[in-house]
């Protein structure tokens, strides 16, 4: 049956070949669009997250895939300990971290606190 389709000769042969070529071009274009809009951005996002996970350090604020927000207390090879409350610490696998909210925010928070103190002192002097 397939042999008769590919080996068919006659007046309709050129039209069938043109239709097959058009379908193949359409299929190739669809695959390229799929790759550009879906696969490529996802792989970039995955690489960025892997880079962030490798650069985790004590003091960073993160969100896990389960929605737990916390501050990193310690980092080991594949394990991260998060402080989620004053007395509560939870151990997670690094792969369970979905978002790194604040790398290096500890230093900027200290600077913000100093600025607030200076503003308060200035207000008190007036």
C-alpha cells in the first residue's frame, strides 16, 4: 500500500509531491518555533538556577519548591539548612530550592539599618 503511494505515477504525482513538500516545510517550521519558544527558554532558566544553587551562601534568602521561605544557616555539598523562624531550622536538599530571593541582602540590610538610624537621629535633633 505504501509502495503504491510512493511509486505512483500519473497526472497526480506532481501534486502529491508538492503537498508532501509543503507538509514537511510546515513540520520543520513548527519544530523550530517549538524549540525557540519552549525548549530554549526553559534550558536557560534551568542553567541560571543551577548557577544560583552552586553559589548559595550563608545568609541568602530562598524559597523551596514547597513554598517554604527561609534564610540559609549552613550549606553543604547537597544539603542546605534553612532558618524559617527564630527557633526552627529545616534541612533541605539543594534541588528543593526553587528561588533565590536575596543573594547578598545581608550586607544591604545592614546598610539600610544604618541609614534608618541616621535619619532617626537627624529627626530627633530637629
